[in-house]
C-alpha cells in the first residue's frame, strides 16, 4: 500500500508542476510571438486533463487553453 501511495504522490507532483504560472506565461508568449515578460496570466483553471487561463499583453487580451502538460497551447483574442 505504501508503494502505491508514493507512486501516486510522485505522479501528482509531476503533473502539478507543468502548468505553473511561469510556464503558462512562457508558452503563451511563444504562441503569440512576444517576449515572456510582456505577458501576464490570470484566471488559471487547472483540470485533470487540461488547463485554461486568460493572458494579457500591453494592448491585447487572450483566452488560452492547453493540455495538462502545457504542450498544445492555443490562444484566441478576446
């Protein structure tokens, strides 16, 4: 039983780290082709298989989403 608990905790920790604010900021910047420092993220909604968030640059707001590992990022202008 202890082994199963440790495996679950290790997996949960790995998944939880993928959608950090810094990662979302960097991947949003890559998608919209700006510097990461130019992006602010907010309203982060992490689900079991996906993450959604709002992003803001100096003059444009975006609604973004990706898989739980932040690999397939997609943002649209609001």
